[in-house]
């Protein structure tokens, strides 16, 4: 009887787990559809903005801040666009605030550590900016062991990405870049492919020369006519550069959110299926033991009757 009670207890426990995983799967499935729509709707704008940014840079021969007012670091386009020797890199990594998403968070953490390792081999210092509680939990000790610090942490931007959150993050990294604390900005995020697939990606933000090279691939080396500016190129650049930086951070957050939800949906679906298999196996085991117990009792009754 003790075995039957233990098995029944395990069945009830797995049943409870299955209810949780099924509910989480349904919630993730409902949210990922909304995130997928947002990602696909924003991609054309991002590509067109990058293309326009490339054309603008190809039309500008020099940068000057003499005729503009600079209030925030993200508005200081001459310093953001000037060439720098890379001695320190700022990496912005996007993870999730919650677990139960399969290998999603660990894949990003692994990519961050690999990227840092490559830079450190070349004597380049790395400063890390992390969005998401899980990334902080996974990387805090590992980064400390290799001499890296988490400069800033972001939480709200992960669950509900907004242009305002993206602007705040872009402003923080722009300040580090303008002050000379970092000479290069990278984003490590995930690119959403479909409901069951994503890839870990590295996006280049600054310096701008490398971004221009990437945009040449997008435009397939089409030669565009030089732009005419009104009122002047300096004021236009001061508007476009913050737009470019804000949008690339916003797009990376959208891609990450959709990828995380898709990964959680897949993981919870697999967990629900596994729970059902375990329940089935335990039920068979329970029935076998119960049948054996009943058979033994019948034999005992018959044996007692025969002896009488």
C-alpha cells in the first residue's frame, strides 16, 4: 500500500506541474503572436532608416558642432561619428526577466562570454550592460571572475519594449562613448525567425564606419545621388543619429522579446508533453501494483476458504 500511495502522490504532483506548464504555454503563445506582429511591422522601417542613414553619411564630408546646441550625449553626433581607436568595448546584452524558456538565457550568456573572451585576447577592455534579471543572475559571478563589471542593469525594457526605454538605453551608452569610456558599442540579442526558431545575433552600433559597411550590403552597392539638405546637414544629423541609435536598440528589444516568448512556448509545450508521458507511465505502474495486490488478496481468501 505504501508504494501505491507514493505513486499516487507522484501522479498528483506531475498533474499539478502539467497544469502550470500548459498555462504558461498558452500565455506565451498568446503573447508571441503579438510580439511577432510588432517585430515584422518594425523591420521595414528599421531597414529604410538604415538605408537613409547610409545615404546621408555618404553625402556628408565633415562633422561639426559649431552651429548646434548639445544637451544630451546622444545629440553629440560629431563625437558619436568620429573615428576612434578601439581600446574598450561596450556590450549591451538582452536576456529575459523570467526563466522556463529553455536554453534562451544561457545561449545569450554564452555568446556574451565568448565575445568578451575574444576581445580580452586582443587586450581590449569590455564593459557590459545587461537587460533582464536572468542575464544578471547567470553572468554576475562569471563576469567578476574574468575582470568585467556590469555597468548598468535594465529590467522594464525587456517585458514591454518601448521607444522611450530604447532611447534611455541608447543615451546611457552614447554617454559612455562620448566620454571616452568605451570606443565601440555592440548589441548581443536574438533574431526572431518563427515560432520555433531564433538565432543569437551580434549587432554593430558604433563606430559608424563598420555600420556603413553593413549598410552597403543591404543596399547591394546601389549608387545613390548625393542628398541636398534643408536647413543644413548638421541639424539633420543631430536628429537622425539619435533616431538611428534609438531604433536599433528598440528593434533589438523587440526581436529579443519575440524570441524569448517563442522559446518559452516551445519549452513549455515539451514540458507538458513530457508530463503527460510520465503520468501515463506512473498510471500503468500504479495499475499493475494495484492489480497484483488485489490478486494476492483473492488468493489469500481462496486459500483460507480451502483450508476450512
